[in-house]
C-alpha cells in the first residue's frame, strides 16, 4: 500500500516540572530533508533523534520541533531575557496584544529558558523518545490515510487509460484501412501507372513503419505492472515514477505513429490522464 509524503504528527508529555511537545510535519521531497528545531540544551541528542526520524519517514521534507516548557519549580532554570525580548519584539510586529500575553507566548518558544545543567536527565530523555515515537506513529498513520486517497485516484486514472487503450486497439484496423486508402488515392491523383506488386510491397513497408502493435502490447503491460506495484506491500513511489515514464514513452510513440486524427485525439486524452498521475506521484513515498 502506498503512502503519501505529506503528514503531521504531534504528541505531548507532561512531566512533574516540564511539558514536552514533539511536532513533526512532512511534505514531498526526492530524499530525506530534515530540519530540526529544539532548545540548545538538547542539541547533543540531535543526531540520534534525526536518525530515528529518518529511519521511520524515509523520504520527505521534514520539520521536527521539540518544545520544552517549564511548568514547575526548577532551581537551575532561568529566563533567557535577551531571547525573550527578541521573541516579544517579533510577535508584536505581527500581532496586537498586551505585553503579558506576548510574554506568555514568548516563554513557550525555544531557548526562552536556559538551564545550567550540562546533561539531560535520563527520565526526561526517555519521555522525549516516547513522545517522538508517538508522533511518528501519528504522522505515519496520516501518511497512510493520504496514501489511500492517492491509490484510489491512481486506480481510477489507470482504468481510464486502459479504456482509452482499448479504444485505440479497436480503432487500429480503421486507421490502417484509412492509411491504405489515402495512399491509393494519392497514386490515382498523380495519374501514374505503377506496378501492382511493387506498389503492394511499398504499401506493406509503409504500414509496417506505422505499425503500433508492439506499443499497444507494451502499454498494456505497463498499465498492469503499475497497478500491481500500487497494490504491493511497500510504498514504491520511485518505482511507480519510472513505470509512469515508460507509459508516457509508449503513448508518445503511438501518437507519433498514428497518422490518424481520431486516434491522435485519444492519445491527447491519454497524455492528460498521465500528466495528472505524474503530478500526484510527486507526493508518493
């Protein structure tokens, strides 16, 4: 089952003197692009936290926020006055409010409080890891739900492409007859006598040049392969993207060989459906 790269997860843990909030947001990206925001006192754990997030989410532009709010007495905790004043100044420039309200908001932001403690308490770090894992479960569930919506859309569009291909297959005999008729008429119009056998050989060569039998078969196989990959256990966004490219290649070849307006109209519709698939494919993990 496919997953979207778009998602959001949040979890809050209340400790005796602190409130820990973990938020994770992800958007589409070709690889893992992780931006971490956390109080400076917790930076020593950043690499480990990054590794956990990357292993879970695999791909996407990810914003990870860790907020730590003091809710009780802590002897070593002090207000980081310069940081708080800067926060209040920025908040005042974008929102109207009393200083006390702005102060309350500023104190909740990263590095508003500093501590002289060098090491993170083990129990506190366990709580952070627990909150992170809960947030990751939530964002992965979000991604799966979004993936279900994408999968439904893909299946509908693949079905449309298959119907259009069936129409191409049904139309092909008429196309070949039309090409043959136009060639014969062209010869008659120039009033030139030609050897019947030679003309038939040239006609066969011309028709073979514009034959789309292989393209029809390959396109049908690609559509089937796309659907099977879509329903596999893993999310295969890159693989589906490669299959989409192959589908596009066969559609383009059919269009260039068609030489028949009704069939080229079908090709335009096929390209339109495929383009919509490619747009949505950017969000698939």
